[in-house]
C-alpha cells in the first residue's frame, strides 16, 4: 500500500508466443524453418559455385601468380642490384689500381727522365770542361811555341850582334842553326 492508503496495481506484460495475434516468436526454432534455411543456402551455394566460384578462384589464382611474379621480379632486381653493386665496386677497385699504376709509372718515368737529363748534363759539362782544357793546353802550347820562337829570334838577334863583331857570316849561320835546333 501507498502512503495515502490506496493500493497500487502493477501490470505484467504478456509472454511472447502464439497467443499474441498469431505471430510466431523471432527466437522460436522450428524444424521446417531450419529445413528451408538449409535448402536455400544449398541452392545459393550451388548457384554461386557454378557462376561465381570459378571466376573468384581464377581471380585469386591470377592475383597469387601476380604476387609471386612480383616477388620473383623483386628478388631478381635485388640480385641484379647486388651484382651491379659488386661490379661497380670491382670497376672502382680496378680503376683505383689502374690509377695507382699510372701514377707509379709516371713517377718512375719522371725519375728516369730526370736521371737521364742529369747524366746528359754531366756528360755535356765534362765534354765542355775537356774541350776547355784542350783549348787551354793548345793555347798554352801555341803561346809557349810562340814564346820560344820569339825568344830564339831575340837570342839569335842578340848573338848575331855579339858575333858580328867577332865572327864571319858563314860561322854565324852555323851557330844560329845549331841554337835553333837546341831550342
């Protein structure tokens, strides 16, 4: 009862079922409904198998082949890239070795050329020195010979004057010849 003394009535909704306007409940499982569900599923599955299953499987197979081919192409490209990288490294190493060899040959060639030039310069200097010494010796020899000749002439002239006073001309000539041979 309530505070004012009246009683309260609570209505309970009716149970779902066939008593309510003849509609079957949604959760009610019946054998015939289950049979028709399985029959319709089988019919739809057969129709889909006949019409859509092969194209779907073909599309899946084509997609699988495309993915496999893409993976193979990617692997092939990776292998080619690795080979190209290895080839590039070999070429760089070969180029580096070739450059070092060329530099070494150039250095050796430069050293050989420098030694050859130095040897030629030494040979030229030695030849010039030898030529100068020969010229000096020749000039000194000519100067000595000229000096001897002039000394002989002066000696003859002086002896001639001294002997003119004491000798006759024949004896004088004999003396001069002998003195020239001695000098």
